[in-house]
C-alpha cells in the first residue's frame, strides 16, 4: 500500500511539473506544445496519459529494484517511446493516413516538450526512490515510522 500511495503522489506531482515545464518551454520557444492545427483536442492529453502510466509503473517498480538506476534511465526511455508512439499514431489517425507516423514522431521528438517530459519522469522516479527507501533492519527502536 505504501508503494501505491507514493506512486500516486509522485505521478500527480509529475503531472503538475510537466504542465509547468511545458508552459515555461512554450513561452520560451514561442511554440505550442502540439502545433499541428488539425491534431484534435485529444492528442496532447493522450500523450500525457501515456507518460503518466509509464511514470506510475516505474515509481512502483523502483522501490523494489535491485538496480534502481536502470529503472531511472529506463523510465526516461520508456516515457519518450510511449509519448512518441502515442503522438505519431494518434496524429496519423486524425489525418486518416498512417504514412504520417514517421513524420509526426520525428516532429515530436525534435521539439523540447517530449524529451523534457522524459527527463522529468526520470527525475521523479529517482526522487521517489530516495524518498521511498525504508531501513533494511526495520523501524528504529521505540519509534514509529
């Protein structure tokens, strides 16, 4: 139960940080996060949901991982792949032509938003590993965790 609570908290914090990061980057680079005008209103949120699912499962898994740094870097890679896959396929569905998958995937990969979300995901997973560590021997003498 403690791992699930930490994972939910970390995922919600990741969502808030990702929205803030995308807002700041959007102002700095003077570009919309999803700058395809015909993408539809669900492409961005579906990419975010894919990133949230990867981050949630990574935070739950990193608590028991023997090599947590693999999970930290793996969460960045999986978040990047999941968001690019959902973005490429989602945009091609709205266009009605699956030939748009490579172009849309490269377009989203070269923008700072998706790689920024992937790096942020790995930071959240690393921070949750640091926060969620329990002493190996159990609780301290006479104290409550």
